[in-house]
C-alpha cells in the first residue's frame, strides 16, 4: 500500500516565492534594481510575465516598390559586408572598387528579391508591421528562501506591488 502525503511537496512553489506583482515590466525592473542596490542576492530573482499577448503594430502600407526599396537596402548592407570581407585580401585601389561593387550588386539583387517576394504573396499581406510580446502582469519571484527579506526591502522602499 502506498503512503500518500496529504499535501505533496511541490518543488516549484517551494523554490519560488512571488514577492511582488507589477502591471509593467519597467516597474518590476525598478524593484529588482532597488533590491540590487540593497545588496540583495539578485541571482536568486526571476521576473516572470503572465497572461502574454502578441501585439502587432502596423507601420505602413507595403507596395511592390517599397518591398524592392527595403530589399535593396538590406542587400546593400550584405554587399558592403561581402565587399569588406573580400577587401581584406586586396591591396591598393581595388579595395574601394570591391566595396562599391559589393554594395551595388547587393542592392540590385536585394531589390529583385524584395520585389519578387512581395509579388509572390498575391496581395495577402500589403502592410508592414512590428511584433512584440506583452504581459498583463510581471511577478518578481525569489528563490532560495530569501522571499521575506526581499518583501521587507520592497515594502520599506514603497515598491511592494500587488503581491
């Protein structure tokens, strides 16, 4: 017959203790920074975001011309890198020609790939955007039995959050 404990040991809850919760990452970062200023062992701290959501910020229309221009810019950077890399093994005036040639060829191919790549979508995504993850709550969690010490520091400093 198995001996079952009435309250089984949960290593996660035993190891982690939420000392404060904040609505923004900046607030949680400020709390950890304050703990660091107080010589608290910050290597025992985690900031955990909960209730994640994807935020996509639309930055503008994407046309074939804009896709080609963005591809050209990206290709020019790559061409500059290749030109500099090959230029390391060149002496004299040919070095500048390699860099300029790399930039021009990279921009040309980048523009072609940008144009063709956007045209291939068939108008399915005619906008550009940036994506980020955002959390509804940020918990400052302390491991290793230091939770009460951290709570005391944060309460004394007026940064106790909502834990």
